[in-house]
């Protein structure tokens, strides 16, 4: 019997032909790719498989850019805050930056494009009071005020591609040349990029799929003086700046961008910051420019009868997959790194492409594949978290990246990947491209809306952050839950109202962040729309500091809906009498303990009618409230766990007033889930844990059955004939 094959992309490398054939057979791979730092030789390219080749439009040609170093990408950087002790202060611009990555821009007049700021007052230092000393990269400030801190916002050239730099250090590439990036906005570079692409397509007829890694502008990734990451923002547009870009922006918009628009007091417009109108206009401007330039490359690939796919990483800035210009590019596919269920949905939900593909973890790099380590541990965790999301909205293909020769040395890892590639194909065979059952529609409300679909609360791609994991768990729970999810912005609500198909709105995050909303909650019209919606029967869930801004005697501006508010120290003289817990509530049924992550302090009930579901330490961490015909639930924090996913699910059904519908395609054990596909006549019961689990399963007709699943197991069953609920 022939082993099933397809839907899997295998990394390979030179001199590894026979082993590649073995791995293709075992994993059922129908495509082969190279990785950063590897190449495919002729024998591998001749194998019966699609050939993916990584293509880097803006690096890998030092012979060109070394003659045009003024066309390297630029970035605005902020010097260290430096305190003055006298009336003269000298600031070393690159003191905390990696010199091999950056070069200060002295080509463009610093007096025009830089800013020096008194960070104690926020005032700009007059141009005549500071001067540049190129030797040593210093700025000398005169007439400073002692005991004030000062900073310089300056332009620099990026002279070492940050991702190649990261890989260079991680994989110990030694004397391998540092690849210098270049900027498509510049005239010589623009012509070179397209001429080079044309020639490359002619020289590589055996390539079936051009895998752009990615296009033009790197997300913000800047290293410190020790060669370690100084700051990384996977959404940062800082490295898309150039004098040419700013000048074109000024001509179109009628105003001039400043250094402060980019350094943003040192926050660099992090996606956690409430975005300014200027920054949103810049993001849109760059995205429109990038979409036009990207389409030119994609058209060249299509003219050569090849597929064009994009890696959602590296130089992805401006190619916003959920933005207004993405459809115009005409890409065939998007591939991205799968860190968990949230990042898988970020890939699988992308519209306007023929297929999506995920790169699973671990990458075949020496930081994981070394003697004494067990890469199966990471592979299992990665697969089980991703599989929840696959069962809701599958990616079309899966694969890995790195050095296949490293993975080949770990037979247990090879065995496990063989198991999950078979399982992945089996999921597609059972689903048959049909949609899963969903119990309701949930909207996540923040400043970014659809542009950051499945990208909220993210510091760097699926990496842990102490300040974010208590909110990121909301997305991770939703990624594999039997609900439809969409992301809406405050602007959407103000402009269009609330879509009547939405059952529950979630607002979550710390106060003054883009995800909670900050000052937007002072907008009376927004409050009116949300209140009317809730009191008319809508569901609202708040996590952390939802709707929070200290204004007009309220901290949670929808405290009347939640029935709770937060004590900020201003109303300590007002007694808080309502502390009694409600027992036997729908939300907490079956719950034996709680994990609110970093949690939230000093939340208290406003009314005696509030259902206090968890009260400890003199404060509320979980509550529910009836607000007119609607309901609101407050949760102090929600890191991901099977128990917390179940808590959120029960909260959603309660807030939506759909308690009676919870036991439709439902597993009683929170470590298990049920996913039904009425269109294909099948449903799956899955064990999301690394241990054997037993559960009662509820089907769509009110029937129950008992199931035992092996660790990480999945069981497919036919849907019984009859009327589905």
C-alpha cells in the first residue's frame, strides 16, 4: 500500500540527496525548500517534488550595495537618555547600539532631520544649541539645564540585515559575509531589484515556487552593543523610513514627519501604544507603496509560469495581509512560522491567496538539535497547540525549516513528525474543505481592528511576555474554540455601529494601551453605542482593565455594564460593601481553581446584584452582571490553559444568553474538545494534553457518549443521521 503523501514541504541542503529521499517518503513530502544558509544542488532539484527557493529581494548582493551605501534602509533611533550636570552635555549616539549593524546618517543634514529633546520638559532644544561631532558619533549640547535628561533622535543606516545577523550569530556562521540590505525606495536599488529578479528567473528554470523572504522592509529588530537584541517589534515600521519616503509623504499629506513621530519617546510606536493619526497615515502610506512595488515582482514570477509566495516574517512590513491593499498584489500563497494556535490562525485566516502554509517548530537549528536535547518535546507542544486552530481553520500545507541534516540525527523526532504529517493529511481528508460548526460570533475590540487580526497582545512572534500573556491567552483560547472570531476597531464602531451578527464583544488589556483603548473611552458616542448594544441584549466581556480611563468619576467607563470598577486610590473614603460570592453560577460550573495570570488589583462591585464569582485578597477577579437585556462578564486576566479556555467559553455563552446551546458538540473534560463538520458528516474528539484523557461527548442532537483518548489523540466519528441542533 502506498503511503499517503502531499501537503508537506521538506527543507534540504547540498550533499544530502539520499537522506532527503528517505525523509520525503517518511513524511510524505511533495515539495522541497532551501533555508537561509542552505542551498539545493542539482540532484535534489531533480527529485519528484515542487522546488521552493527562498528569494531575498533586498539583500545578498553586497557587490551592488557597496557602491551605493547611501541606499541602505534607514531607521530613526533614540540615543540613551543622558543627564546633564552642567551647561554642556555630550551624548554618544551609538553607545548602546551594535556598531556593525548601524551607521549614523551624516549624508542628510542632521539639523533638518534630527531632533534633540529635553526629556524632563519635553521641549525641543533649539538647533543653534547643539552640534554634531562625526568623529565618535557624538552630539554636543550647549546651555543645558543641570539635572535634566536629554536625548537625540537621529537617522541611521542599517548596514547588516538584522535577520541574517540573527541567523549568523545563532548558527555561528563565522567568516560568512555580512549581508547588507538595500531600500527599494531608492533609484539605483529599485532598478537593481527588478533587473536582478528578471535575470534570476531566467537562470533558475527548475524552480516552481519563489518564496519571497519577504519583500522590502524589515520589522524593527535592533541589536545592542553586546550583539543581543535591544528592541524587537514584529509590527514596527521604523525600518521603512527614509528621507525619500518622508518627502513623498509630505507632498501627498501636506505635512512633514519628524523624528519624534518615529522614536515616540523611545516606544517606537509599539503596537501596544494607542496609534496616533500620523502613525496610522504613515502605515497606510508605506503599505500602499509596498503593495505597488511588490506586485511588480509577483507579476514577473507569474510571467515565468512560477508561483509567488510570501513568508510572513523578516521583511514583511508594508505587506499587510489583512490590510486594504493586499488583494491587489496577487500572491499565490503565504507561509509563516507557527508558534501556537494564535499564530496559526494569523496565517490560515489570510484572505486573497490560493493556499496558506505553516512552518512548524522547532526549526532545525543547532540551538535545539544538539546532543543531549530532545526536540520531540517542543514538537509535541507545538503540534497540539497548533492542531486546535487547524481544526477550526486549517492551513493548506505544513513544513519545517533549517538544516535537515541536523533533524536526521534524531530518529525519535523523525518518527514523531511522520506521525503528525499523516495526522495533518487525515484532518484534511475528514474535513473536505467544509466549515466547522460554530456556536456564536465573537468580536475582539481594540484600536487596530482587522489590520491586526490574530496579532493583538503580541510583543514578538508568539513569544512570552510577563505583561501580555494574561491577555494573549484570550486569543489562544479563541483560536481553537467553536466560535467565529473577528477583530474590530473603535473607528469601525463609531463609523458603522455594531454588526447585529455579533453575539459578544471582548475588550481587554492594560489601561492606556491600544488594546484596552485609552483616551478613546472619553468619546461619548462610543459609550452610547456600546451601552445601547449591551442593554439591548448584547454580550460584553472585559479582561484586565477594559474600557479604562480615569474620567468623570469612573475608571471603567462601562462600569455600569460590568457592575464593577477599579479603586485607584481616589475613592478610598467610599465603603465597598458587596463582597459575597455567588455559588452555583453557570460560568463557574465544574471549575475547581483559577489562574488569572498577572491578575488585576482593587476591582470592586458597584451593586448588590452583581454575581461575584471569585473574590480573594479583598478584590474581585471574576464577576458577571445583568445590564438591561444584556450581560457583561469581568475577568482579571486569562493566560492560556485548557481550564481557562473552558472558563472563557462558558463566559461567552453566558454573556450571549446561549447557555442552553453550550452542550452542542461539546466535551465535558476541558482537556478535550469537539469539532463537528456537518458538511462532511464527520466530527472529531481531540485530546489537547500529553496524558490519556476520558470525557463525555455531547453531539449535535443531544446524545452523549463516553470516549477515552490517548495522549494527544484524535478520534473521528460519523455524524448520526437526524436533525442537528
